């Protein structure tokens, strides 16, 4: 725990609190990171009372985020929504869902013991020993993605010409979604995570205060109707894919219910590629901004895992998850009451100067690099080994083929306070 003192004001000034919840802030490092630094320095666990939102605590220090993550029964994912909504969207969501605050019945909406049973259905599949089986297939996909990139003749948008498709193809192949449907999965993921981004707004939906929740619902309905045919197919004809594993799994001796199978599918079909592609782009951005790091890793491929971890820390594609206290307690010297909501700010934990020297510097030689990009505790990312393997293999294939590269315009980030990162990364490059 941090040594926050009682004398520090717990209330976060309105302008800072608004920056942290505003999806637009995450498109500009010069807006979001100074605000997070202010929080870590002045109100490490601070109370935000923002018009239009229920009050909440913002937890910004590395140690406090870990303390909360480690206690899933005291800091619940299930009691209230694990994603931050403003009141208008929260009300729409609950009204659509018979009072249930959760968008999807996925692992992130559960607490132990239910969470433990559902997570164990796939946890062996996601272990490094099993993931290594995929290495050869992943390398074939990585090589093809690198070839595709190099065909752009010295100039391209790294995100839309390369990074968006590579992790998508890896996870959809492992999952069992046919290649011709990958574009549809990408579109739905962008609808899902991009609800606040004007470029991703569904044209048919009016721009009302609860538009985000409406877009989430529309995207989810499309996902569910797509997956129901595939579930039926995998129950009749199981294959060696993740969808067959989930569709045919048993919980308490009974076949998994459709609602929970769907929750799993949506988590994998969305979190399984968006995070990885934005971190892959983020690694390129880090090397473009700190060219000595590109030279280092080109000379020494053993630094590629360090490049991957630093890209995760420096970009933090997941901006927050929420928790709800189930009893009175304290964190960082602040008294937390049962029912209080807490926002865990991973980008802040990942720039915490008490853990990372020069936290704004992109340094692939950091060791140890105890970043929180995958969260911490019971809900720590299930797909972390797959995500890291994909990025390692991609850079093992790309770096020997790339002599040099630089930015060819301003990068653009998705407007989101939840999951996302780069959407445009124009680069100029020279082949090796
Ligand atoms: C760069 C890549 C990734 C990042 C940064 C990332 C980040 C995260 C974070 C922060 C959490 C929540 C942790 C918490 O609440 O403590 C999470 C959970 C999760 N992630 Fe990832 N993720 C990545 C890749 C993946 C991949 C490739 C998959 C699947 C194929 C995946 C599937 C999941 C699932 C299913 C959960 C829910 C786990 C639970 O609640 O028990 N993620 N991830």
C-alpha cells in the first residue's frame, strides 16, 4: 500500500477527474498522463464526484491497484458493472437487462467461486505449454503479415495496413471462426470498444446521451446471432479449436448455458485481438519516438521480449476496470465504504515513478518490468501468454527485414476510456 497521508485531500478536482473519465483524453498523451501524474502525487486514492456519474474512487498507484486486484471477494467485479458508464448509459443498460448491470456474462463480470469455475474451463488452453503448440502456425501468419507490410513500397499506415489483421487472424484461427468472417469480427469489435469514438459510431443510432449503451447492445446482438450457429455446429461436430472447447464444456456437471458461452466468445473475439494489435502498433510508435531502442533491438533479438513488455507498459491498451467494495475497508489511507466503486487506472500504475524510473521513457531494457497492462490478481488477463507470443514472433519476423523506419504523419488514437490504442500510424520505411 502507498503511504497516502490523512492530510491529503481525498476529493479530486473536477477538471482532473473529468480528464480521467473523458474518452477523448486518451487520444492525447499530453492530456491524460499529466492528469494521472497529478493523481499519483496528490490523491493516490481520490474521490471523483463528477456531474452525470455516480461517485467513485480513482486508484492510480501501482501498489494500490495490485492490493485491490488481489482481493476479488472484497473488491467485486460482479456486484456492479466492471466497466465505467455515466448514469444515462448505466440506466439504459440496467433497463434493457432486468436490472443486471453487466453488459456481457463474461469472466470479467464474475466473482469467485463462480469466476474460478468458469475460468478453469479454458485456463489450461491458455497456459504457455499449450500456447507453444500454436507457435508454428502463428509464425506462418506473422511472416505473411510482414510480407504484406513490405509490399507497401516504403510507406503505409501500420495499423490499417498490417497490425489490425495479424492478431485478428491468429485468434480467429485458434478460436475457429472462418477466415471470410474475420472482417465482420473486426467491425463488431470496433463497434464494441469504439462506442465513444466518432469514427466508430454506428450511423443508424441517434446521438443520444445513452448512445454508447445502445451501440454496445446492437454489437452484442450481432455477435450472439453470429455465434449461435457456430455453437450448434461445434456441439454436433467438435474440432480442435477453442470454440469447440467452450461449446462442449460442463459447469457443475451440466452443459454450459448459452449466455455464458456467448460471454466467453465475446470476450475472446474482442479482447483477443484489439489489445494485441494496438500494442504491436504501440511498440512501433515507441521505437519511432526513441530510435535508439530500435537500433538496440535490431542488434540484439534477445531484447524482443523486453520490447513487448515495454510496449505493454508504455501503451496500456486497457485503460481501466471497475471494482465495487463488498465491505468497509481502506486503501491508500482512504476509508472505503461497502458499495463504493473504484476505478483501477492501469495507464497510471504503468507510469508510477515509485516503480518505474523515468516512466515516460520507452526503454526496452527495463528489468524487471512489472507492468500492470494485464491487470493483477484473479482476473489477470487470461490471454497474456498468447498476446506476448504473437508480438514476439511478429517482431522476430519483422525486425530483420526492416532497415529503418520513421513516422510519416501524426499517429491517431481511438477515443476510449476502456480498451483501445492506435488507429492510425503512418510510417515511412526502408527494407533491409
Ligand atoms: C496485449 C494484449 C492484452 C492486454 C493488454 C490485455 C489486458 C487485459 C486486462 C487488463 C484484463 C483485466 C485484468 C483485471 O481485471 O485484473 C484482461 C482480462 C482478460 N483478457 Fe486480456 N489482454 C490482452 C490480450 C488478450 C488476449 C490475446 C486474449 C484472448 C485470446 C485475452 C482475453 C482476456 C480475458 C478472457 C480476460 C478476462 C479474464 C478474467 O476476468 O478472468 N486478452 N486482459
